[in-house]
């Protein structure tokens, strides 16, 4: 099926127009992305250590991980976007809160605790006379698992507020010591089962196969690893990936969006598995943030009444907008999604 034929323009407009009436929450790992630019032309060899210091002349911060998913929802025009997580009582947590609030995200449900460290990825950029170079990243992570009382507080918070949400997106993005612990995951699986009227969806790098009763958004590698950890996903055909999508769908009881990078997405439901091609893109490309844009758009569309196939088409459009944005974790607005749809239609007419 062609992308343009997966959804009519009037239907796309109808869905995009409904977004401002929706309330969507994001629960999971939030991170702060920091870009520190050092002007090495100003660097003088230090007397104390035989090293050239990095004189930072610019700092720039943006929401990462689940916070970027929330940002994508806000830019898509969702009426109310809220974040559920646990941040550290530290300067990075305060900057992240500011960056999110500033982008229209409700951070009131976030729990702040001195027992946590706000996940931060600092990317030092060294500039010289003509050139620019990235230095090794500095990461702030959590050395210990989320404590029992914080697990309980997080579960309590979302259980208390789920009634006010139309959808909940789970961002299980950190491999170790993130906030989606086994207990939190079990609680979310139960919450999804107790609220079949709501759209729940999850993006998980390592554990997508452990979620139940909610929409899954694995990429082809994550999906393969969930069922066949010993198989090389790169060697699998689209037919083999279709089988994997169907099995994951059966296992979780909800649609599966199995993303295929430049090949688009397989949308698997209990009835069918459809391949929706990617939207056209114009290089140079920067794939960072494609997955976040995809899940945000797919979930928003589903809540606004789109079928899974329509949601897959809209999500492909949003992801294409984002990967054309260089050197940033991009977002896609309804206007940009509509422009991309028109571009996809004219590209299909020419072929
Ligand atoms: N080269 C590309 N051309 C067109 N669309 C693309 C391309 N790469 C990715 N996309 C779009 O982005 C979506 C998500 O990409 P992908 O399958 O790589 O997810 P992901 O691995 O979860 O991404 P991320 O690395 O951001 O986590 C795809 O379904 C597709 O719509
Ligand atoms: Mg991903």
C-alpha cells in the first residue's frame, strides 16, 4: 500500500484538528541533553596541569529521552502534555524542568528526590579557527536502582492521574537503573488492562517483549531481540519481520508498530499486518529523534480516532520531517506533517 493511499488528506486534517482537545502523559526516563561549546582559541596551557582547558563560551540545553517525546507531543499541538518521572534534586533537574515547562509541558507530576541523579548527557563541542569537533561525552547516570518508596510514589502518581489522560506513553529508554523498573512495568501492564478505553503505548530499547495490553513500538532490531535474542535482525526479510510483528501483537494484545527505518513501518493488528512505506526525505539526513517523533505521532493519531494503519502513515510523515532537521533532536508540527503529506502525494504521482 502507498503512503498517500493509507490516508486521505481530509481525514489527515480531521485528525490533526482534533489534537488540541487531547491530554497525553509521558511516563519514564527523562534526560537533559547539554551542549557546551568551548572556544579553543581562548585556551591557554594551565600552569597546574599539563592540559589545555576548555573555555566554555556557550551552553545550550534540550529535553532528551522521554522528555523529547513530551516535547514532540507539545509541538504536535496536543492540548495538555504532562510528564511522570523521578528527577534528582540537582541543578540538572532544575534546568530540565525549566526547558520542559518552557516548551509547554506540565512538569507538576514529576517527583524530585535527593536519592536520584538527573540523567544528563553533556556533549562538549570544541571550536577552533575553522573547524569544530566533538569531545568525549560526559554522562550523569544513576549508580543505584530506583528505591522502593520512589517506585511506589511514581506508581501512585500515575494511578491517581490516569483518569485525566486520554493516552499514556511509556518511555523505557535507559538500560540500567531507569525509572521503569520491573514493579513499575507490572503496574503499567495492569493499568493498561484496567483502562482499555485509553491508548497506552511503549517504546523500550531493551525490554519491549515484557509489556502487555499496550501498543508496542519496537524498531526491527528491538522486535527481533525480544523474541529471538540469538538471531541477527539484519539477515531477516520483511516476511520474517512480519511474523515477528504478528507474534508480538498476539503476545501484548494490542497493535504493534514495528518500524523499519528508511522502509517505513509494519502495522500489525489482530487481523492484519500492513507495510506502510516511509515518507520521502531529502538528504542530508539526521536520524536522531525519528523514533520519538514516530511514537508521539502514532499515539496522538490513535487517540484522535485514526485506525492503526492511518496512525502509521501519519507517524511516518512526522518522522520524515524530523530526520531532515540536522544537528538537533527535531519535532514535527501539524503544518509540517501536512506539507510532507503533499510532498509524498506528488512524489507518488510522478512514479
Ligand atoms: N532514512 C529514512 N527515510 C525515511 N524515513 C525514515 C528514515 N529513517 C527513519 N525513518 C522514519 O522514522 C521511523 C522510525 O525509524 P526507526 O525504525 O529507525 O526507529 P528507531 O530505531 O526507534 O529510531 P531512534 O533511533 O530514533 O530510536 C521509520 O518508521 C520511518 O518512518
Ligand atoms: Mg528507538
